[in-house]
């Protein structure tokens, strides 16, 4: 525990959102499953969608990149389209927009709350004056943070909207974690990144973070370590 005992010695701590700060990863998983199961059935695509598809092709990536990645795994290519495409469009963007409708409906109906252990760690870091940020591939990040009542805790939010505006590559590329460190004004080599996704861990490692903490919410501790996480915990309460 020595290397984790004092995150307050870091220049900054940058958190993924879904599955790290809030349990919205479960909402994303269910929304993807519902949408792709229906799509694969309608199009006669095999093999059927599975939970492993989420962790391998979707988790941590920008929405449209995830759609393209999963379809490619089934040797299916469709036009990219435009972010403004209607949910009926058989394009990467249209398919991604279908999933987002389901996600937003569930979020509004059920709400969301941060993981208690994650909130306790955020509070500890804030009390110590350590800069913190959110690094999420989701375009819904601000909506989720607002619904969870924690948006005011994060002065820097690197999300899917910013990534698109600045043409930053999706995780596992280092772009979003590297840019977030710039926005926060910290040196990645002296900072910590906290991720639950394979692609997110790879992104933080590629961006040169001195400490990459994996949170195992289902991705598998062994795989997170294989992707480059220095340590893996089941819950951030372990770091408080």
C-alpha cells in the first residue's frame, strides 16, 4: 500500500467518470446491450452481442468510435454519417445516437449517485488542495456529474464534447489524458490517473502518468494490470 498511501503527494489526480466516480457504466452497458441486441437481430449479425463486447470494443471509447469498432469486429462497415443523424439512420453516428437516447432516458428516470468510496477520496484530495479533474469519453459527462451533484468539485472536465471540438483521438490514444493534464496544469509524470476501462488505462499509460490506478468493476484485475495499471483496487475506498 506504500505507493498508494499518499495520493496527496501527487501533482494532480485525474479520474475517469463512468465506473470510477459514478455507477453510470452499468447504465451504459445496459443501453449498449439493448441497442446492439436489437440491431444484430434485425441485421442477422453473428455472433450475438455479449458483455465481453462492451469491455473489448466500447468501454472508455468515444461513442461513435465504439460503434465503428464493434461493427468492424463483425466485418460490418456502414457510412460514418454526421453527429446530427437521426436515430433511424443506419450510419455509425445514427446508431450511436440510438444508444444515447436509451442512456438519457434511464438517467432521467433513475438518477445517479457517486460511489461513496470515490466521493470520500475526492473529498480527501480536495481537503489537501490537490488538483483534480474528470477525463471521460462521454458526451454526457456534464449531465452525469450534475445529476450526481458533484460537478462543482471538478474545475477541469475533459469529456467527449471537448475531445470532438479539439479533434482529440479516443482512448486508448494518449490525447485526452495528456490534454487534461495541460488543462489542469500538472505534470503527468507526477500525477495519478484512475480508470476502470482497458482503453482508459492504456491511454493514461501512453500519456506518461506516474501512477495509473485500475478500478475493477468487471473489466478484470489481471487484464487491467496487463494493460499497464500499476495497481488495481475494487473500490476507491481502499485509497482513503
